[in-house]
C-alpha cells in the first residue's frame, strides 16, 4: 500500500533508485536530499531504533533530490520498498516514508503486518497531513519528519493515534472580523449620508416656508 501527496519546492538533480544504499538494521534515515540536520537525523535514528527494539516494527525515512521524468513519488516508493524487501515476509513489519525535496511530494509504503496496527486511512493521513502540515508553512523538513516519527511511534506501539497537527485557517479568521479602521469607516457612512440629505432638504423647506 502506497499513499502520496504534493506541494512544490526548488530544482535539483534527479535521484535514481540505484543511488539509494541497501537497507540494513541501522538504516533509519537516508537523507539523499540533504534536508535533515545532523542533530535531527541522529534523534530520528535513536527514536526509530528504540521502536524496533521494543515492537519489531521497522521504520525508514528517505529523502531524495528529484524524481526522474518517468517516475512518480508513488512508483518510486513502491520500487524502493520492493528493492529493499523483495519478499512479503521481509517487508511484513516494514514502513518507509519517502519525500522528494523538489516537489515536496511524500509517500508511505507499509508491509502486511503493519496494517494490523496502522490502517490505510491512518497511513494516508501520515503522508498527506502530518508530513505536509509543516511544509505548508515553508520548507520545515526537520519538523515534518519529527512529527511523522512521533505519530508513527505512537501508532506502531499500539498507543492511541494522536492524529495530524491542527491547521488553523488564518485566511478565514482574518476575513471574519473587521478591523477598527474598517468599523470606523462603516459607522461614518450613515452620518455622511444623513448630512447630505439634511443639506438638501433644509434649504428647500426654508424656501417653501417663506414663499407660502
């Protein structure tokens, strides 16, 4: 099962499957896109190693620079999963998350035993919401992977799903309330109209009074 989503970013050279190193027990973060800090790469590795030791669930994060013209993030992730785990047994407890730093497309692929802990719906949310929320505020790659790590660790440990980050719609909030200046201008309009009417009617009424 592979799920994906997209945003946009900056140009770079394409990453081929053959550039991705073979998977090993120590392969938790493969940062070919060079977008994760050393500190956070170490933090992610420690967290995912601890998850594997406690639950047997193996999670791997991969970043790439750009896809070849005939690849999608979905096809790349599927092929990488098959390259790393060529049999159903080898991939049963495996999860990989891939991010393309050119487009910010992200995808997740999971093994069959993972589905008992993480449904397809939750996996889709991890790729489309948890990963993408920080990227909508700029290229906050470190935060995106830390958020994904936290959610995957919770779900794959059998804990309640914390869900995706809450996204506040600032545009809607700003459009709902008028500013002080807008309120003042709105209140001034009836007064202006009233004065214009008075300036027209009063002279006419006065003239009519005198000529009666």
